[in-house]
C-alpha cells in the first residue's frame, strides 16, 4: 500500500478532528443527561434536619387544568383495551359456595380466579388459553406464581404455581412451550407441604426462586426445595423464620398467650439488595435481611409509632390522615441507593424509609428510618377539594404510584414524576381514572428491557424517562375487575407529541408550538427526532410532520453560558407555564450549568462561547441517548484476542491493521466510532470480495491468509472463496452447458466442507444463478452430515419425546438448515405471483445477448412444483415437515393435498389439521375416513365453528359416504343413515337459529345471545331442540318440523300448532284489507303444504279447510284463495267436495257466531262454481262422478236452507243454488 501524501492526509486530519469534536459534544450531552437530581435530593433530606414533608405547596402537584394553552386534554394514562372475562370462567361464579379470589400473573400474561377449591387461569389479552386445576379438597386461601431455581426441575417446568389451603400447601408445575402455545398445568403436584394449622395469607418470591409465605399468625415462612433429598432434609420443607433457635423449648400455648397475633397481609421483596419487607393487618412493618440464602429479622415498626413520628413532622394535620397503612413497596437500587421502602396509607399519604446507613447505603439493613412524608393531592392551599379517599390497594415502581380508591365510585389515581425529570424538588402529575366496578387486582405488565444503560455514577439511579423513552416502550398497567381486564398505558413525552401532531394534522399550530415552549426547545427537538426517524410506512406522514416541526421550531439560538444554579437553594418562583404533562422549568433545570459549562468537557473557551440552535442541541441529545448504552463500554474483550498470533510484516497495510487488532482490547465503542477501524474478519471479507470483484483468482490470497491468520481464515473459508469465484463465472456464462458445469463444480466444493460454511450466503448465490436443485442437494448434504445417525427422523417418528434430548437437538439443527430451502421456495412463490415467468439475469447492461440456442423460459410456478416434488421424494421426513409447514403458512392448501405424499398423512395428524386431513383422504378415495373426520368436526363442541359450517361438514360427509368407492359394508350403511339423520336435525337447528336471529325483537336479549352461542357451539338432538327452544319460545313452525322429523303422531298437538300458525300469520299481517290478509295466510299454508303434503298426520287437510273457512267467514271474504291453494297443492276436487259435504249440516251455529250462518253454503257454492268454470277433467267417468258429487252437495245445501225460516238472504241463496243445480243438470 503506497504512502499518503500531505495533500491527501489533510482532509483525513480534518475529518478526524471533526469526529473528535463531535465525540466531545456527545460526551457533553450524555453527562448533561446524567446530571439529574436523585430521589433523596428531591426530598431535600439531610441527616441533621430529620424527616421532611412535601405535598403542601401548589407546585408539588402542578394544576394542569388551569393552563391557558390547549394541552389540558392530555392525560398521563391512556386506556388501551378492555377485555371481558371468558364466558367459561363467568359460568363458574354461580357455583361458589365459600370463597373466591382473583389475581394476575403478568409474568405469563395470565389472570386467575379461585372458586372454593378450584383455580382457573386464562390469558387476559385475548380471553383464551383457559386452564384449571380441581385437585384440591379444601378452599384455596392464597395463590402465588414463582420462577423456580435453576437446575431443580425439568426444563419444561417454567414456573411453579403455589396454592394454599387451611390444611396444606400445594406446588404445581406450569409448562409453557418455548415456541409459544397454550399454558399447561402438570396434573400431579410437585410438592405438598402441611400448613400445621396456620393459614397462609400472602405469597411472594425472589428472582432467584426463593418462596416466602406470610402466615395468619404473623410468621414468615419459606418453602425450601432442592433437586434431591439429602441426609439432612427432604426435597421440600417449610421453614418458619419467625421462630428462634430455642423456640421448641417453649410450649406453643405459652407462646400464643404471650404474643398478640397479627396476620401478614403483604410481602415486598427488594431483589437488588436482598431485603424483604412485610406488612401486618394492624399496620406493623417488619424488615428482613435475606442475603446469602438466609432470613433474619432486622426490626419492626408499629403503625402507632409511625403515626406518632409523622405527627411531629407534619404538625398541621390530624393523625387520621396517616392511618391505616394499606400497602408497602420496595424501592429498587436502580431508582434510589438511599431509599429502600415506600409505605402508603388509606388516605394516599406516602412514607419513604431507609433501612441502611445514609452515609453508607451499600451496607446491610440496620433499622427503619423515616426519611420523607409525601401528602397526596388536595392538601395545598389552592388545591381542589378532590383528594384520594379509602385507598384499597396501591402500587409503586419507578416513581409512578397507583391508588385504587373505593367509596361511592371506584377510581384509580396515577401520580408520577416522569414529567418533571430535572426539577430540584419532587413535582408530580396526577390523573384520575374512573373504574366501572371494584378492582380485585392491579399489576404492571413488566417486560425485560432489551437495552441496558450503563450507569455514569454509582451514586445515581437509572436516568429519567425522558432520556430512555426512545428505547423503552410505554409502561402498561392492568386492572382486573369482575367485568374483565382493563389495560392502561402510561404515555411518554414522545407519545404526547405524537398525539398532538395527529390531532392537529401538522406542526404549524398553536398547540404544537405550546408543546415546544413547555418542554423546552432542545428537549422537544430531541423528542421530534424519535418520530422523524420512524421507518414504518404507516408512520410516513407522522415522520414528515415531526421533521417539519424540528426545523420549524428548532432554529432558535440558545446561549452557551448560563448563570450557575444551586440545586439545594430555596424554592424559586414557579413560572406561569408549569402546567403540561412534560413542562419546561428553566429556573429549576439543574442540567443547564453542566450543559453549558466549557471547563467540564475540556473544550476551549471559543467553542463553549458559540451559540447553538435548539435543533443542534436536540440532535446531539438524541444521538447521545442512542449511543449511551454502549458509549463507554469496551468493544472487544481481552480473552477473545489473547491467542492471536498475527504476523506483522505482511506486504499490505490492510493486513497490518488486522495485526493491530490487539489495540482494541482497551478501546471503547466511543473510540471505535471515532477512530473508524474495522474488525479483522470484516477486513478479510472485503479483501476476498475485492479479488472476486476484479475477476481474479483467490487461490494466492487464500493461501496467504491461511498462512498468516489460520484462526480467522480456515480451510473451509478458502474452499468457500473458491466456490464464490466459480459462481461468479457461472453468472457471467451464456452457454447453458458450461454454466451447468460451473454450478455443479461449485456444489461439489460446497459439499466437501459442508456443514462448515455460510449456508445462507451460498444458497443466495445458487438462487441468483437459478440453481434450485443445488440448494436442495446442499441442504440435504448439510443435514446428513450434521445428523449422521438420523436421530432427527427417530425423534420425529416417535412424536418428539421430551426425554430424547439428542433427537431434539438434531431435529432443531435439521430444521434450521431446511429454512434455507423454504427461503428459496419463498423466492419462487413470490416470483410466481409477481411475474409468472422466471426472468433471465443478463450478464451485462444493454440489449439482450443473441445466443445460438434459445432456452425455453419455464414458469416459476412450474419450477416451484417440480422442486417441491423432488424434495418430497427425498427420504428425510424432517424436510417433508418443513415443506408442509411452509405450504400451510402460505395458504397453499390445494397444492399441499394435490401432492398427496405418504408422509403427509402423518404430518397432518401430528399438527392436528383435520380440515386438510379429510381433503387428503377424499383425494385418496378413502371416503369413509374423510366422512368420519367431517363428522367429528361437525360435532366438535365450541364456538369457533359456526352452525352453518357444521351443516356444511355434515353435507360433505353424506356426499362422501354416498360415493361409489366407499364400499358396501353394513356398518358403513348404518353410519350413512346416522349422518343423514344428523344432517336433517342440524338443518332444523339452523332453522331455529335463523328464526331467532331474524326476529330478535320478539325475544329477550339474553335469550337471543344465549341461543346464538348455544346453537352455534354444538349440535343438539331433536328432543333438546323441542324442549329448550321450539316449545319455550313458541316456534310453531319449528315444532311442526320437529314432529314431522320424529314421526310422532298426536292429532291434538298438531291441530293446536296449526291453529297458532294461522293466528300468528293473521296477527302479523300488516295489510289493511281482509282479502290481502287471507291471501298472505294462504301463501304461508301453501309453503308449508309443499313440505308436509306427503305426511297426512302433519298436514290435516279437513281440519285446515274448516279453520280457514272460519277465518274467511270472520273476515267476510270469499273462499276463492282457499280453493285455489289446496288445488295447487294437489288436493283433488273430489276430496275437497267430500270435506265440504261433511261440514254441511254439522254445528251450523259456529258460522252464525262468526257472523254469517250461510257462509259454508256460499263457500260450497263457490267451490262448485269453480269446478264448473275451470273444469279440466278429460276422463268422462271421473267428470260424471264429480258432477254427481256436486249435485249431491248442492241438494244437501238446499235441504239445509229449506229448514231455515224464510228471509231475504235465504231466498237469494236458494235462487243461487238452484241456478247452479240447473247448470249441473245440463252438463
């Protein structure tokens, strides 16, 4: 490498100087972010002055409601979701006899409910994954979940579920698959320990897996468990830490007489210091040192003593404001190294304690010292009347306090100091959230942070939320009520800016300007950059608005020098704009001096006197916060490079840099970023790529690299480099035969070193060359080399037994290899969608090359099917499983079934895919098996399958069983009959569901909801349909259908049903005229008659004719539509005449009661007239027979009329009948 000239070095020097200057600016802003006051400093505590108090001044809880700007509608808490309790859990509330409790296990995203001796667990995020345990005989009184100690149990036992009763303590194993899936409870208890008659009121655990129990008698117990029994103890035992070493000498009745029991109601553990705290039901606080696996009591503080001490500190308030105590929360070391515990009273008052020495906070706990009393909102002179009352439960962590208050209305108060990170006093925002019902439990949904921030000082906790918000998601909290789960999100400053920009539809508004002014320009600019750098396409508009806001409001200059501010001086004047969720408080900003100080960073006075804009400072703040976790961390550990033996006299300067990699052992990422050196392995890659890019052979450079740094450049690296060289030649080759030869050579080289190669990179090269069979062969070769004993196949065929660790490892490795093959399938699949023809990659720009032989372009879909078919002919079932999974994920169900490989049946049974399995059986002519699966799908209980889908399954099953290939075995015929019966009843159930759904206004809403759920969840038998729905809901048509289906014959019942059908149809008819009502009624009769005309017991014609004639008489209309309807249904004229003949002369009073005693005579005459006018009978014998019948009927009518007293109506009827009689005589 040639030497640089001075002209060339000058720009490089300027570049390095600029980088160094930028590095110092990043240092400056990182230190400025670290210059935040500690929690004890915010409380203004000093050893000589004693405990302090806050909350009595207006600025302790800034009143946001009085803001003049339009930021008052922003709440610190945002409701994310409301999830109701699962229906199967709600059903069990009615079975409670003694006791029930509810709680949360946020570690596994589960809620729990105990009812007497049973416990139910479910996912509160989606109301699913319900598990239960009913193996206890006594009522459960406390519940806990613990992550067990490492190495004690099998790897699949992820957690321990502790259930206590008055008799015993039961410990169950909880399994959760690593790849996700449903939680399972190990049915048999792992441990069972007796309670010795002492009830357990609360359960807590440490991160190391220790289990502590609070007793009703005030004792602190620990469940000690180990992997194996020893000479000195069992695998599991209960230890009472409250008993002294000689307590066994004192009789228990003496101990009970001399002590006053106080049940432990809460245990809080500080895992960062190994300290445990307990709270008794009478307010006694106890401190325990649990370091080094033991547990020793340090001190206790009674509620009376605490209240007495507090009254001396807060002399203006009554002692009732400080009692009773309802909650304790340990303060982690990351939040404060001096403060250890916060206690909350029922009025919302907080008491901050230290149990170590203030001067030596790292010492072990010595006592319990009150440091600060924090009053809740409402005690300041100008505060509103509203204040927390009747606090039922409290939660505190990282400066945020939740208070759940009872009384007339359930409310939740949220108090947080996140909005005021750099003030020199404790200022908090307050948010009040109404709850729809009392809260049974409340927890924070804590997820492990992906990034750890290195502390800049051992005396400081973690930096404020403003500094961490770009890499931490919003905190989420969950409340569990009898109605379900309520998930809340605590908004960050960036969330507030996002909300403001979205609501205002852009940055150029007064509200956005107010946000910048209240937060401070440089802080708002840093927050803007978080939104401006969002990469998601959904956030493109938001990113643009944030960018515009950054330049619009960030151009103002900020002075480089500010007067010093004493953090511990008296309270300054509160500015008028201290009223938003993240307000600007310039007079209190303790960061300002360090931010502007020129001497702290070692910068020159000229640089420090420069004036920078807010966007400049905001940009450095943002960059500094991103780099903060790694900025001062060493980039390379010494042990990773201590064995390097690199030759220093290599001919190129690039290799000299590789030789100098040992200099990085003490370098931090700050040095790496600023100096810009590359890692040796990366340099080697670039070197090889440069040779390949020049179309040069890599043989010589590979030999040299193997000679100088064999640990960095191995033999397989050299082979892969040679394969890359050959692949590059193949890409540029236009002759298909030569290209195939190159590709096969590269494949052979790769197989030589398989699996010690970068499989992903090689497969990408093969795909680029359209060498798809090479990807398949290489993957199979790597899999066989890595699993030469074929343990994966044995593991797969034996249903993946947990104890087969070797097979599991081999199966996992093979699956990882086959991911490269499925990635290639993805490439072909997307190509077949976007471009059905596989494109040809040109070797150089310009017009296409003219070759002697024009290759036929094969569609990508055809190639995809061919390569899958080739892979399925390979013997590896793990490969088959990977392909099947890929096809299922891509929705290629038709193609999957079409391949019909023998291994597919095993796979579908393993993954429980009945929807595909029955299609597989049907395609393979195994119709009986397909029908059985369809039948099981149709009869499966659960709301996930709708009733219409069940009917469809049964219909498909019947079609399968009727196929010619099914067979003629007697049991198959019986099964077909069963399916047909099920289908008929299912369609009846579907009819009931449709009626209930279409006529919801006629039924109670609860009945409709329950019916929809029940009818969609399972198939009911015909008796259930009749007794539970048709009869109670008076579904007359459904009752008729059920009777017809069952073949039951009950004339009275059927006549009653038809009477109700007729009455309901007339009542529901909204047409004004009586003729239209009768017409609508007859339409209904015709529809039902078409279905039941073949079953005389379900369609009694003579009864229906009489009922319909009575309705026609009542409504004073003719029976023309009655006659035509029955004739259209296929009832013979002769049969109708017989029916009317039987009615004449029988109980004529009913017609008089209906309003026309001659109605039946008129209807009979109308029937005969209809025959005369519409006579279509061609058979002379039949015609004469009908005419004779008509004459007899008319004669009978005349005889009836002659028996009546004379009158005008009578004469007219007689005249009409004689006229008809004369016509009949002429016929």
